[in-house]
C-alpha cells in the first residue's frame, strides 16, 4: 500500500457518473492500494446504483447532493466528469470545500468560466489537474522525447489530425454536445486534447489562427424521420448511433437519445481545418474529420533534418532523415489496456501522485485556459473567414 501524509489510500469522490466518470472509476479499481472510491455524486440515483453494481462499489456512498459529498472528510479529492457547462459550478464548490480537483477536459465552455475556475483554484491553495490524458500516453511521450532529443533539428511545422469513426463522430450530432451552449464548439469539446498536445510539443502558444469548417453533411432533411425509432431506414442507416456512444455502454444506465443525426437542433460543425502560427514561429495545421473507417489521431513534424510521422491507433512512429542519419521505425507499446493508449490510467496515477507529493506534473488549469482561448479564436476565424490574432495576455487570468 502506498502511503502519503494521509497514511492510507486516498479517498476519491467521483462527481458525475456518465461515460468518463465510469472510465475513471474503472481505472481506480485497478489500483486499490493507491486509492479507494468513497463516494459518487450524480442527479440520477438509478444510474449510480447500476454503475456501483458494475464496478463493485458497495462501500461507496451514492449521493445526489454535491454539498453532502464535499462536507467533512468523506473524500480527500474529487474527479469532476459532469457535463462541461457544469464544470465551473462543481470546481468552485470543490475548491471552496478544500478538496484537490481533477477536472475532465475541456476546462469549461467559455474563457470566462475558465478564469473563474483558475481564480478559485489559486484562492484555495489546493491541487488541480486538467484531463489532458494524451500527455500521459506512451505514443505522445515518445514523440516529445524525439523532438526534445533534437535529431530533427529546428522544427518548422506540425500537422495533427483527429479522424473520428462514423459512429463516434455521428454521436456528437445527437447528444448534448450538439449545442455549443452545453460544451462550447465541437473543436473545443472533442479536440482540446489535440490543441494542448500541439502547445506541449511546440513549447509555445499560437499568436494567430485561421480556420474553415461547417456542417456540410449532417444537414436537416437528409434523414428519414426526426427520431430513429420512427424511421423506415433505421435498420440499415450507418448513422443510427448505438448506445455505447452515450456515456456508458449499458442502455439501462443511459438510454440513447434516438434523435436523428440529420436534425435541425444543433449548431456544431461536422468538419474543420485550422492553421496556427505559434509565437516561436512554428507553423501548424490541424483537421477534425468524421467518417473514418477506424478513428485515430495522426501527427507529422517537419524539421531541418527530416520529418516524423505517427499514427496513434497503430502505435507507430516513423522518422526519416535527410542528413545521412539512419531512419527509425518506433513501435509503441501501451503501458496497459486503459483508454487513450494507456493514458487514462497513467493520468489517474499522476493525479494521485500529485496529491501525495503536493506537486502537479500533469496539465494544470493554465493549459485548460489556453486550449479554450485557442478554440475560441479558431471559431471566430471560422465564422468571419479571416485570420484572428491572439494576444499572449489572453492566456493569463
């Protein structure tokens, strides 16, 4: 058993029992010597009961009151996985109660909410870690190791992409993410990971962005009916989303919405490309695309001595040189079978270690704010069809 100043396994509270809440519960149950889940809080007692049954959380309290969870010494720290528009509310309450906080990405839908969370964090003196789990994935750790090693020389450009599988991408058109008021833009909600990775790898932040994108496929009128249950094409339609993309794979816990993906009740895009110029003059591009056969992330980095090309799902990185150095093919092994290439468990462990040592090694609130500021500038560029400059002061409170 790992001990700390607490002298026992850390007591963790889970705020939100949806898909990501279940993910972190699953990771924590792998390391009972390091932490124990003592409470789960959600608005649905039924969902918590079924979740507790699935993950054998008989000892965990199931509460519908966040104040009750945070009062006293029931939990040492919390993991917040409620819908994005409630992040600020849950974080402010948790900090005010003197709890260390892990907050799932994105930090919040708006920069104003991000800054409010940052202020509450600093006032509390507690620890905070933002759920940018890709930083903990062996694939991206290896990419950073190669870049930091300097064999590519001066870095000139990066290209990153997230390609979503058909079902995964379609699900965003029908669940609560389909409205910007709930989660911000599609790019922020889904790809704040990727914006953070680019910041992390470049060691800089953008000073200007340009973007184009729109809703060009999931347009109203292409579906057969408003709800899949009323549609004669539902049996063969590739855009009827299975329940696994709605929080948890158990329909008893979270029934899918049944809303047709071609609805007129959304304001998010279904494809987007971005150009970014960083303050250190590295240029980058990013694209978000749906309809991939098998979802993946890809990255290419070009430097004076050659380039790196990697595929996240294939766990392979190729480095080709132009200076006589031998080319490299690196096969990445995930640390375990947890999500995001092993990043979920490694990230969870890094949060627990931060609590023990009182030193945060993962992405903090500032990284969450930066991703929000960049995503907001990207959306303004897309809407105005013009380059948007970002004052570096915007990355601060």
